[in-house]
C-alpha cells in the first residue's frame, strides 16, 4: 500500500498562485483543541448511552440534550475560524472565467455580502436568545438554560462576520 502525499492547497484559477498558508495562532489552536475535545465527549457520551441503554437497560439521562448542545457549540465555534481561513464552501462556475484583476473585487464583494448575512444572523440569534432567557427556557430533562448557548452562537456569527472582509482584504496582495 502506498502512502498518500500530503494535500497541498489548490491553485487559485484566477491567478495561478497557491494561497498563502494562514498562520495558526494560539487562539485558533485552542479553539481546535476545544472543538476536538467536545467531539470526543460527544462520542464517549453516545457510546456510554448506547451501552447503558442496550446492555444495562439504563440510558444516560439527558444524553441527547447534551449531544445536541455540544454539536451546536462545535459548529458555531468553528465558524469564525472557517471565515478567517476562507474555507467556506464555494462554487466557481462563472467566476473562474473572469479576468484575474476582477477576482479580488469579487472576493471583497462576496465577503461583504457574507458579512452582512452573518451579521443579520448574529443579531437575530442574539434577540432570540434574549427572548429565551426572558422566560427561562431550558432543556427538558436536565433543565439546562438555553440562552447562554444562543449568545455563544450569536457571538461566533458576529466574529465570523468581522473576519470575512479581513480575510478578503488579505487576498488583495495575492492577486
């Protein structure tokens, strides 16, 4: 069996250049470790719940609630890092045929549009979390408050909205 070569970043079709690697800061490494730990905890909780449910007839109380909350946290905690790294899913059907000088402007326009949408989402999640907190919304079996998770999601969306134009601005030097 042959060993796979390390995956290199793809070449930017508009400029023919490889993207510059984004430096891994302590904060992003810490975030990655936190998300990895949460994924491992979700896996251990699910395995423990399945074993408890089917072998011991004693499922873990609130396992589904905890798994759902950790999954939401992992997704939203990863959003700012994905925005900063410009790793969002993108489909280039028409834009790859545009001239190279257009690409940085297109990138910035899309980043500003994405930032506006993420900012709108952050605002609405923040408002909704406030409403949930106002009536003391909590999970069913463990009675964990839901509002703090909503505020975390809103803050992560807000950070992602701030990072989108910053990441696109970095692209101006590469084109």
